[in-house]
């Protein structure tokens, strides 16, 4: 079965600073990969998904971007963080069957 | 209208009782239905999925699907305090390979000892 790693686990960044969150997946090949954000007390918002290396689809236009440089690596970035970027960032994968599996998440606080 | 709707709760049940969590969805093209459990501060964990009308049982959990009524539910028998969490309903809508799920906002369950 697949294992999803995310780092860092927590992050506190000032407004206007850059961001890089990394997600790696083990135990599966060519998975679909996803970035979600969950604001405090809110549901999951799909930000980006990828069906293969270099293939990124954006669900919500904003100051975030994503890249997939390797089959099992998914990166979420920003050049300048906003206060509204605070939240719980979750990487997920669909290994090929049904269901989506989540990593442990990164809790981001923008101050 | 939201695509996937859940009562936010909290739903409070005594220990040992049956907890019933409900979810409705708007898109008749929905194929598959998933229940996730999310403990406070943790990521969602997949606990069950169902494709066909009827019931599907796994241990203390039973998922029920009624496509005609666009309704899916999760029953938790013999509820334990450790079941206290937010339960997310998710739906897979027919697409071209994106395989993304649409999530409800979740129902918070509290099991009272």
C-alpha cells in the first residue's frame, strides 16, 4: 500500500515570504496527486491535481502554484504568501483504484 | 446548492448507541461514495466506500446508498468515545480521469462516555 510523506509538518511564515511544501509518495507508480487546503473549521478545498509528470491542473486561481518534477513528487509553492493562505495543506493520491489517501498534512500559519 | 451536503453537527450520542451520519449529493452522475474520518488536527482517513445501492458493512460501520434519493449514510454501531471525530462524505463524479473527489464539509460526532 502507498505511503505519503509531507514536510514540513508545521510552518510559520510572514506575509510576503515564499513557500515550498513537498509531498512524496511511496508504494505506487503513476498515481494521481492532489493538493487540498482546509481552513480552520472548514471543508476541503481542492487546489491542484496532477495526472502525470509536468501535468498540473489548477482548480482555484490564486497566488499558489504546483509542480510535479518526478512521478511521486508533488510540490506546492508561492512567491508571496497572503494571510488568507493560512490553513492545513494536505497532499493526497489516488493510487489507481478507488479512494483517495491523504498525507499527514502541513499546518501553515501566515503572520 | 452545494454538491455534497452534510449537517455540521455536532451529533451527540451516548457510548454504545448507533450513530447515524447523513449526506446528500446533487450530481446524478456520481459514481462512488466515500466516508472519511478526521480527528482534530489530523488528516482525513478513508474508512469506507460504496458503489451500489444498498448496504455495505465493515465491522461496526455500515454504509448505505440510495441513488434514487441521492442519499448516502454511515451507521456506526456500538459507538465508542474514540469514534468522536468529524466524518467527511465524498463523492466521485464522472469525469475524464481526474479522479478528484468532491467533499462535504463534515459532521462532527461526539460520543459521550
